[in-house]
C-alpha cells in the first residue's frame, strides 16, 4: 500500500466489504490493495472494455450507466464504500455492456484481476461476501428499473440523493443539475422542476459545483418505497458499515475506563461511606473483576460446562481469593448491605450491555452467545462476592459475641467477687468503703458498654441517636470533660486550649460523651508520658474541636473504616491495632453518629510525626 | 518437728486487660493477706514474671495482642517460673477452651464471674501445693 493509506480516513476498512473480512483473509489480501485517487468523471471501465482491476471505494461513488446509441444514458446502479466496482471479473463475464463513471470524487483500493479471481476461487469468506454484494446490486438495479418506470421525478430524485448520501461522509454531492439529469435518464427540465421544489422547501441547496442536503428527514418523507427496499437489502446482506462490530469480551477490555467510570459513579450514589474510600481502591477490584469476566467469556466452554454452570455447579474459586470474593469482603468492611452489593452488580451488567449496544449492529447469533456468557460470568462473580460477604458477617458476629462476653464478664466478675467479700463477716468499715468504690468503678464501665450497645442497636433500627440541642458553651463542655479525665487518670497530662466564640446550640451531654470517648482513646493509645491535647476554636459559623495524641500511628486501611462498628480490622496483620481488635468498636461509631446528628463532621488523620488527630467541625446552630 | 504455720502470704500476679477488674482483684487479694500485683498486657506480665517469679498467676485468656495462651506458653518455656501455678480465667468459654488451656500449660481453668468461695479455695490449694513443694525439696 502506498503512503496515502497512512491517513486513517483512507483505511481500506472504510470499505464495508473489506472491513467484514475475517483477519486472516484480510491479511492475505492486504498486500495487493493499492490506493488510487478517482477524480470526478473518471471512466473506471468502458462498455465492453476489459477490466484490469476490481475497485473497493472508500469515499467516492461510481455510477454504472448505459449509454444508448442515440446518446441519452441512464444510471443502472451506484457503488460506494458499501461495495465494489467490477463484478464481471469474478462473476466470469469478464466484460460488461455498461460503463462505470466516478460520480463523486474520492479514493478507492484496487485489486488486480488475477488476485481477485484467485481469492474468489478459494471459496471462503471473500467468495461469500462478493456473491452477497452482487445480490444486493441486483436488487438495486431492479428497484431502479421499477422506480424509473412508475414513480415521480421528485421521488426518483430523492431516492438517488439518499442512496448517494449513504455512501458519503458529507452531505454535499459534487454534482451539477445536468449530471443528475444524465443519471436519472431525463432531460434537464424534468430535473430542474424537481430540484427547484426541493430547494424551495429547504430540503436541499445548490452551492458552487455541488448539491448540499440540508434536511435528510425531509428527503425520507418524500421518497418512494424504493429507497427503503434497496437500503434494507444492503443492510441485510452486508455486515455493518462502522468499525468492526466488537465481540463483547474485546469491547469490555477496550472500553474498560468508560465502564469503570460509570460503575464508580453509581457506587458513590448508593452509600455515603463509599465516598470515604479512595477511587483507586474502588477501582482496583472493579477492574480485576471485569478482566476476569472478559477472560471467562472468551474461554471455550463445552456444552457440559455450560449446563453445569447454569446449575451453579461451576467451581467456586476459594484457592487464592478471586477479585470478586475480595470485593465482597471489602464491601462488608465499608458497611454495604447485601441489597447494595447486588445493586452494584446489576449496575455493572446494565452499564456494560448498554455501552456495547451503542456499537454498530451485531450479528445476532454471536451477540446472543456473548450476552449469555457475560451474564453467567457476572452471576458467578456475584455469587463469590456474596459468599465471602456472608462469611465476613458471621465472623463479625462471632467476634462481637466473644468481645461482648469478655468485655461485660470482666467487670461483672470484679463486682461479683467484691460483693461476696462485702457479705463476709468481720469486714471493717474502711475495707467496706474501698470495696464499694471498686464496685462502683466496674459498674460504671459496664454501664457505658450497655449504653453503647443500646445506642448502636437503635441506629441499626434506623432511629439514629437522639440529640436535644440547647444553648450551651463548648468551652464549658471541654472543661467538664477535662476535669473528668483528670480525675480518672491523675498521672496523664491533658492540655486544653480554647479560642474564639464557643457559644452555640448543642446537646452538651452528648458532646461530653463524644469528648470522653476521644480523650479516653487518646490516653489509652497515646505514647506513655506524652500529653494529650484538646483544642476548641470558634470562628464565624463553625466551631472546630481537636483531640490529639502522640504515639504509634494508625495504619491507612484502619483509618478508612475506623468509624464503622463491629469491624475487626487487622486480625490478619502481624501487629493488629489494639484499638480495633478488642473493643466492641462502638465508641467511635457512636461519636460520629452524635456529630452527624448535630449536622457536623468528624475526621481523623494519623502519622508517626504528627500523631493521631481527630477533628470535629460543628455548626454553631444546627 | 511438725509445726502449723499461719497461711503464708502468696505472691500473686493478676493479668487482665480490664484495669478495673485487675485492680479490684489485686485489692481483694491484698485484703486477704497476700502480695498481689497487676499486669494489663502480656508483655508487662512476662516482664513481671522474669523480675520475680510469683507463686500464682491468675491469667485472663482473651487479651489483645498477646493472648493468655501465649503468655502461659512463654512462662512454661522460661526456667525461672517452671513451678508457678497457672490459672486461666475466661468469660466466654468455647468447646475447645479446656483443651487449649491444658495444651498451653495451665493448671486449671476458672470461669468468670469469679466468686469469693472459688477464689479462697484456689488460694488454699496453692498454699498447700507450695508447702508440699518445699517439703519435697528437703
């Protein structure tokens, strides 16, 4: 092929027949394809003349006409990028009475007579395609004969214009009225009348050396049935004109970004928690799942395998976790429920199939197989996700029960033993008092746990945490919290710093609960001997609180789910974060619920240098 | 000559990640005339043991980071505390808890809540065990 072919617009695959060839056949033919320019009026072949080549137009139109002995001619058919010029070369006739003239300038790829005959005689895909094209051509010719005989000038003109447009990429035909008259086999006046009417109606417009179609639907309304007949036959017999219809697997791989973007934005709409996950982590699994599905669709499947799969007997991959299973675990961690997980897959299915259907028309039998395989694959992935999700739910519940048993039984045990002691005879008053104080401490701890549990249950039932905002001062709340913490932890340094206007409308008791939780955490997990900082700053409409401790930082994956309840993060890590693995994990969840009930926000950052910082932002009046 | 000794003060280590619980038990044991100290995690517990081997360790099984089983194993592996009486305590026993405690080297398993009679019984047993061990050495 020569240099002109470098430009994409002149690729041989612009021609529908060449594009429809299977890769192997195309590759074999391709070296023989020669790009040639075809100026307006070029005689591709003359009546009775020997054809040296077959021409596959890319962006030109060639008219097949017959010139009568008296002079007038008529177009028999036109050929553009939907077909070829020179069927006599492979039909066996070698010559033909008609002549072929370029009606719209452009380019074509030509193949020598020898090569085309050799390729045709192979009897393969090219052979079948060329025969089908010939049949489509016959239909066009037949319809032209009928149309010329029975339909009005205007209708014929519309048919001709529409057929031409289908074979070009622009709405302008390089034609003069005289040439159109020639094509239609009439004298100039007849055509002038018809074109005049179309122009008057704004359907077409004359410009320098060309006719521009302004209103294609207008042409379609005026045309006779002949246009439709010819077009339907061409579409029925020949494969789609646009880019080669992709099989679904290739489509998924090639349009991965587009599909993932749609899937991402859907995931963000169904759960706010998903917004805390970075797009990269959402995509990680999504991409792997899609790749696995594309791969699965492409692998050959025996009839038995197909039947097994439909009954759910396909091997569930437990060895080396699949992306889908990991996805299920991840979604559980992020607080998705099963309905949401299912919706995700439904969205994936819809996105992929919708985007795929926007492609050019598929060959039905192939498309059907592809869709069936795709659906099976998605169902498989969904099953894996759900199985793993359910697993995580069980694990969470077991952990919850174990921790509950332990957390409540411990202080209960202390109370029980101390109560026994109190009941024993001969205990001095002083000792009684000390025992009672210790009982009180354990009881308080248990009480807090039970309260947290009840509140958590309430949020799960959809009721949220009730807050009763009253005019109060954050400054006061901070000081109260500071006093309480200092009393409970006399050897810990707690530094309080306030600034700005700290008055507003808040539920003081609830915010006290939040601060207690954060401060206790900070003391328990902060590095020994380092102080804990509590700051409150009021500005404009917002009050910002921060609780900070130094010490070992919280790992990033734990940070993402730290506000989620009952999450046991890090059990597989060598060094699990104690904050998450022993407690019920409700404290921070409830703290966040309280902040949200005040229409505020809470976030956490953690690093070895900066320490762990919880930042609360509360609107002054909610 | 055979003399009856008053109950000797035992050196007891109480290991529990719940501070109030550990402290309460330590206080109570102190009131009963023994020398008790608390440890709130496994690392702390092992350090205490290597500093001074106690007569008895009352060990909560379910702890973060190092579990009670792990502490027991390490105590048994060390030479200083070979004869320490190791008692496991749990609030959430499972089917295999008894087997696991035995494997780890515990001498017995008690369930929470720990009643005072059970505790006194345990202390008496430890005291006589100590006496026997000492007579055995002569």
